[in-house]
């Protein structure tokens, strides 16, 4: 059986929780379900979740190995972090009977750790891309199977192509997204629409910023920061009314603040 080493990273301060599982998707659901209900067995992780909110935490698989090696592999990851309780949310490091060691983590070591995580993530994603190239399965399937975001997988495609000399086929999902972004950009340049009309084209601000370079544009050309907080809130409110989506999605898609959104929603 294949086992996986995963991290739960607090993107606000870089702190991590390190764990292992044979089912990343199920383990992720379990962690976040307990955290949302405030009953997680790790009090440090729970307190951080309560303070920073769910959006600040990212679950990532960083390495895979055989079941018989997983204890040693998890211990290796603890060793990489010097079992530093000021950097890790883990409450103990007794996976393989090793001593519990604590102490401050030097900045230079933190940089090396960060690079190590990136290197292991890169290797892991490359294996996923190898599978995609060989089997032609969908990005959604791979994302759910390996608990990795679709955008994260796509971000590594250019590097994978450079290393392998192969060309990854484009899924119909991405092709459709590219077509919608292209139509939006054409109308945007004609003055037919503004950025606030993105949802009318069946796309998102994130997709526009991600793929606009393919059409000789830059993300800076579509900055939502050019609009003030009130405008973004009003756009989000209208988006919610037009699409029937949740307030949370409207706030996220339109880059509005929650406070300003509800301020003007209540006045409507």
C-alpha cells in the first residue's frame, strides 16, 4: 500500500502540521471537519484555525512511499524541522521512538526547509503529470485522487514539459476556459465590458489573470484594486443576485471584504 506524507500549512505565518496517511482526501476531510467543529485533537492547530480562519490553511501531499517505510519517512520530516515546536503544530514527535527535541529554528534552516518542501512537492506533482500523460485522465480526477489543487498541477506543466521534452495535452476543460477568457479580453479591449462583468462570460478573475498572458496581456491590466472597496462590494452583491451563488463565493470572486459586503448588502 502506498502511504503519503502531508502538511497543513498556515499561509499567514508559515507554520506547519506534518502527518501521514494512506488516503489524503479522506484525511484532509477529517482534519478540516474537526477543525470547523472546534474538536480537533491538536489544540495548537485548533487555536490557530480559530484565529486565522480556514482560508489560511492549505493541505498538501509532499511525499509518497511504501507502507513499510512510512514511519521512517515521517520521522525524516520531523528531523528536517528539528522537531521545533515553535515552527510545527505537532504536539509530539514519537512516530518511531525518537527523542523529543525542541529549540529555536534558525532562519537559514527555515529557508532550507522551505526549499526541501518545494523540491518534494515538485517531484510529487511530476509523478502526477506523468500519470496524466500516460493515462489521459482528467485533472479533476487527479486533483481528487492526490488531494492537490488543479491550478497547482497546471502551474508545474511548463517545467514538466521542459524536463521531459514532451507536450502535455490540453483538456477540454482548460480549452473551454481559454475560449471564455479570450472572448472576455476581446470585449474588454473594445470597451464592451469591464472586469466586473467577468461572470457574464462564465469565467473568473483568477482565470483571467492566469491566462491573459497567452493573449499578450498582463494581470496588471485587470486589477480589481483599481476599484474602491464600495465598488467591489456592490459588484459582489450584484454577482450574488445574478448568479444565485453564496455570499462567500461572491466575496471571494469579486475580491470584496466581508465587512464592506454586508455593510452595503444590509443597505440594499
